[in-house]
């Protein structure tokens, strides 16, 4: 019997045969699945608040590290007018999703997506440095992984007056990276 349209998709959170003292082996536990990301979805409150806290101005060049599906990059594009955002991610899947969702911004020349880890990032040719960089939940920048190489690459890509913003941390001046 097909499920009604208004019922959420379900995903398995435990399977029969799970060996855990608090799990009845004859019960299959199910929970509503998380909604899939779609380009029409607005930024989550966490992303919206983070982007709103950035000191953005029209005409800035901004680097996003770990862009995922591009939600924050598109929100930044709306705040910097004729500026430019370069959004990088180490995941080809994330870049493909961001490209589909960000077609208008990319075609307008406001957003460029690149497949790159920050540890490998270098400016292209005569590309100017960035006025600001930001990252949300990027392990190499939030203290979960060693950051020496990443910080050297960032320092080379930022203007001396730029700042790096990482969620949950105070802003870091480029000169101190």
C-alpha cells in the first residue's frame, strides 16, 4: 500500500539482530528521515546567523572554505552586491550539488566553485587576494585536525587586512595566521 503524501519518509535506525542490551531484537525501530537539501530551502538559522554576523560590504572578495551545498555562499553573494565569492570544498559531490543550486550566481559571475581542500588551495594566476574568509564546521580550522598547512595557504590567499571567521571562534586577523 503506498504511503500518503503527507507522511514523512522513514529510515531504519536499528535493525533486527542488533546486539545491544537496551534493544528488543524483535522490534525494528524507525524514525522520520531528515529532509533532503533542495536549492529552494532557505539557510538554516545557524547558517543565516553566521552569515549575518560577517562584516560584509559591497564589492568584497570572499573565500568560503568547505562550502557544502553552497547555502552560505549564496547568502554572502546577496550581501556583497557586485563582489565575488569563491567557494571551495574537498568533496566533488558537494561541488556538484552547489553548482546545480547556484547556477544563477555562477552565471552572473558572483560565485565561483572550486574542488579543493584548503590545505591545497592556491590563488589562480593573477587572481587578487581575498578580503575575508570563512568556514563553518571545517575540521582543519575548528581545532579537530592539525591546521598548519591550511593556515599557511589561507595567509597567502588573504589581504593583510583580512580576517578569517570560523564558527565558534573569535575572528583571526590574516597577519596572525
